[in-house]
């Protein structure tokens, strides 16, 4: 055992209490904050994680950690090797696999300022993202297939006797299936946000609270919303890396009800209407694409009238 594991755990506890007392103070001062006493970790949710500090070395296909020695890595080439200062390593377990993540200090060159164009992005559930230039990012198809499997394995778990070895095995299988789904979704979001941040100078997103309130009728959509926040979070930090500015359209901007050609706002729009039909100028356009165009036009208030959307059909995926 490394002395770091309990030390760092105590540091985490210290931080948890510091946050807790800060929030208590804020609440007393009259701010609207959630105050929750720090939770104990549970052994039910896997083995969890621990953090190590001290002398560490990264090799081509291995990592050397204090007390644990040299450990082979299954995946190579993603840990920073040269020109970085290693601060700590966190080891964590998920679905039977172990991961190491490093906290490092490194210099990142300022991105060059070049004009690469702007784009509006409408985030959704049917399609992960729709861009105002007519492209789109599909929700990965593999997800639906994986979800059929999850349902089957879940049934398997329910039928095994509680406390038995076979139930344990089934639970492990379920954890792996869930992990796979999470990875597929994560990859789609990472690829889309990386591509956007690298190829655009300005990205306009809608304020998610509005869509959250409008769309949050079903549990499944509530879960999908988490992905939307992740999309926005990734865009904002990747934007800093690649020199791309992320703008959030203000909360009361009617991005889905507004017509992207004439700029007039429809009084109501049902969630089931997949096509946007303008009652004033007769524009017919995919609903999400119209919203993405509106978001891009949010950048140019006043100049919306001559901007006619190009006649391109939305691309299936990026
Ligand atoms: Zn119109």
C-alpha cells in the first residue's frame, strides 16, 4: 500500500467539507444553493479509485508508479511522455478494467487567430447535433442495438438468485454492457466537438435550460440532456485549445419558433412537427436545421432578412 492512497483520500474529504461549509455560508447569505453533507463512498458501486503522488515515469507502453512498480498499459500512446510535469496519478476501476489518469502541468501554445467561419448548432435527441451549414451528427446507431442487449442482460440478473456467484457474473456482464454504451456515446460527442472546435471560429449554441424545460417530458430525454451539457462543456474547453469562440444564445431567443428566412416568429410549434413550415413566407425546412440557422443568425442581429438558406439536404453524419 502506498501512503498516498489514504492521504489523498483525506485531502478529498477535506475538499468535500470545504465545499460543504462554503455552500452553508452562501445559503445563510441568502443565495440559492444546494447544500448537501458529503456522502460516504459505497462498496456497491465497484472498487472506486485512489490517487498517488510522488515519482512517476511514463514509458511507451507502461507506467511506473510508486509502490506498484512498472505496470503494462493495454492502450498506448495517449499519456503525455515528454515536456510535462507529472503531478499525480489517479487509478480507477470500471466494469472490471483499470484506468490511470495523470494530472500534468504543460505549456499549450496560444491558438492562432484566423477566421474560419461561424456556425449555429442545434443539439437534439433524434440527431445529436444539427449544424447551420446543413451537416449533422447522428446519434450512433450502435446504441439501439446495445440497448437491446442491456435489456436482455438485465433480465438475466433479475432471474439469478440473490447473493449467488452466477448473479455476480451477470452483474459484471451488465456493467460491461452499460460501459460499452457510455463509450459509444462519449466517442460520438468527442469526435463532433473536436471537429467543430478545430474547423470553426465562432459556434452558437442555444441556452439549454429552455430546451430542458420544453423537452423534459420523458426520463429518456432527461438522460439525453446530460449528453447535451457534456457537448457544451467539451466545446468550451476545446474551443480554448483551438481558438474557437463558443457563444450561448440568450434564453429568450426563439431559435425553434423563428423563421430563418423572413425572421418572423411562429406563435406555436408542436414538438411532433419535424418540418418547420413558415406561415408568413412559406419556408419549409427541417425543424432542427431551421433552429441551427437561427442560432447562427443570432450573431448578426438586424441582418437576418437577406440570408436565405442554401438548398442543401442535411448530411446523414459528419
Ligand atoms: Zn418565413
